[in-house]
């Protein structure tokens, strides 16, 4: 039993763009603890290749950005959220520039320098501000430098949150969040963090799928903890899949850019047969969700582990000059893309749903906030538009910080919080259960709750997730916890939320595609799940 107790004004769980932005906004007046499951740079922000969508060009408009987002979201975006986010976009960019973020520039006809803006899928104007093809890394590095320079921010790496602490669990009727139990991965001890305000900035849950473009930290921890504490979640059925992720045991989450298909790469079956013409007249240049569904269909039909992306018919000099990073990475793995096709699979990329919040990042529990990919603000609707995600992280981190600063101090609690007690559990000699269940969960989620769904597949998945829940609950009750067990417990919770949400949506809309209900419903509704301990 650990008796280490930390006291802070604000506890930020997560160290990506959302968590770091919020910590920086509060660091002048508050003592802030920022927890990172791994080293600070090991999160989705760091690996974001695209950029930040913002209205910066004189030919662009806020109205146009709003309209593009609404169209991409397939009727489910919340207009107030979209409007607020887009209206804040230029302020966010100005703040990042002040911090020293180096965005790409270009020389204008009059000789002046201005931001180089690109255009991505769904956008009607050039509005993506970027730093080459590694914008996330540039933003993350600059934010991290600022965080480490602020004495009021305590950064704790290799700390993983176990559960939130709310006053109702301590016997009080006035429910609010007052901290969290957190495991120190170096000591394997659970420590107590007390805080007046707690912010979940834990990212998405794409690790619930067998193939994902996300880093290992994306295990839905914040969503699961908030659900257990009594928060509603929304639109968990909408998971965005990138169509082409390198399929190789050593490649992990290496994406193959869509630019390859733009330059003539063909999607082919294991025997070399092209197949996209069967699915869309635009073939390889069809939208991302159509391409992902086509690949998924062929893999299921043939029972194969992957399909292939072939650009070897192009000149080798062209390939190596246009795609040097992909060429080098594949060559490291023994694949020469100038002579051989690239094995690829679709990969879970972005969680569009999450913890229900308002425009200030507030959840259903007082003093508990959620920002970034773990939240459901209503911005993304049924499909996220490219480069709106980094924007959302920072806009709502700033909004949550302002709300925290505007709060009157709650009366101090005299009640004690018990230390984490593991005296009644033992070290496990059956860790194989964790690895087996982990593998089973990610496989059946991929096969049954992936890109194309049916009622039968969803019901099969529901039965399996219920069995896994029983097994893991029993295991959690009897043995000492580990990071793998905590992540598995959270992923099973998130998987169940995704399955429940998918079963409830009896239509095909945006990222949720079901063979049993291929058409749109006439009325667009969010899927809101309410936990048993809500309110």
C-alpha cells in the first residue's frame, strides 16, 4: 500500500496538444500536475502528419470552413460547436506562432512572406497550416519546451491513471471530482493525486482495433474512467479508418500516404488483380471511407491478411524522389517499392465520439473536464474532417482553462481519501490471460465492429465482450494491477460502448456503415449512452 499523496490545483491526465495547451494556459496562477503514460512526446499529437485547419487566407471565410465541416460530418455536427471552433482558429494559430512554432512559409507575388497553406479532403479552400509533413511533431516539441520552462507545471512521465475519485464514492451527496488514483510505472505503486479540478486529455481509443495508426498509448483510458465515474458518452460508433497502413510485423503504425494513389499507385489483390473499379468509378481516388470499405470487403471475401498497393510501374527515380520516407522505411523492412507492391491494411485512425462535454470542456461531473480526442464536443459529427482535430484540442483546452479560472473556489473538503489498498490481492502467475484476452478483443473488434458491420457481427461481438468483462473484472479483483491490465480493462469498457452505440444506430451514416441498414435515416440523432451511476 502506497501512502504517497500529491496535492495540486489542477490535475491534467494526458500530455498531448490538449493537455499541454491547458497546462500552459493555467501555469501563471495554478499549481498543475501533468501526467504522461510514457515520455511526453509519445502521443498522437507528435505523430500527426497533417496540419491545423484555420481561416487565414483572404479568399477563405469562417462560413466556408463551417459549411465544409458540416458536410463532412454527415448531418451530425453541432452547429454551435463548429461555429465556436472555427471562430477561434486564427487565435490559436497566433498563440502557437508566439510560442515559436515554425510553420511553412512561402513568398507572395509582392515579395512578402506568408504562411504556406495546403488543401485536404473535404476542404473547399487552402486552409491547412503546416510544418512540412510533421506538423504534430513541431507543435508538440514547442509546447513541451514551454511546459518544461514553467515552474508551476509538474510533469510526471510514466504515470498511468487507474480511476477518478468522486465525492459520492466517499459518502457525500454533493458529487464532484477531487482527484485520481494513479499508478507510477517505475515503482508499480498506486499514488493518490488530490486536485480541485481534473482534466482528461487522454486521447482516443483506436488501440481497441487490431490495426491502428495510433501510438500504443491510445487505449481509451479517459473515456473508460469517465464512464465508470458516471459521465455520459456520445457517438462512440464513429471510428475513422485510414485505408493504407503498412502491413508488417515490425512496422507497427506506419501510414502509407494517400499521395501514392494520387500519383498512380494501384490497389491489387494478392494475385495482382486490381479491384477498385468494382467499387467506385474514381477507383483509387475515391474518398477515404469508400477505399477502406473496398479493401475490407476484399480481405473478408478472400480471408487474406492484407492487400497490396503497387506503384512499381512508375519510374524508380520518380518514386524515390517523391516518396523518400516511404521508400526508405519499406526498404528497411525488405520491401523495394520500385519493384514490389506494398502490403497494406486499413487502420483505426481517429475516435470521433467520446465523453460528452459542453463548450467549456465540462463533463457531467462538476470539476471534471475532458478535452481533445477523448471528448465528444459535437465538432466532428459522423466523420472528422481532415486537420480539424488538432484545432479542436487547442480551442477547447483554452476554453476549459478559462472556465477553471472563472470558478469560485469550492469549500475545502475535510474528508480524507483512503490510500489505494492492494493488501488483499496477490501477484499473478497467469499473465497469459491478459495477453490472450488483449489479442482476442482487438481481433473480434476488427472482424465484427470494424469498417463494415452487420447485426449478426455486432451481436457476436457483444457476447464476447460480456465474457471478457467478467473475466477481467474477476482478474482485476484478485491480482495486483499492471499497465497491461489497466489498458485491457479500459479497452474492454470502450469496446462495449462502441458495440452498444453501433447496435443502436439503425442506419448507415458517415463512418458507421452496416449492411443491414444501408440507407440514411431521415432524422439525424446523436447516440448518447447513459451510465447506471449518472447524475
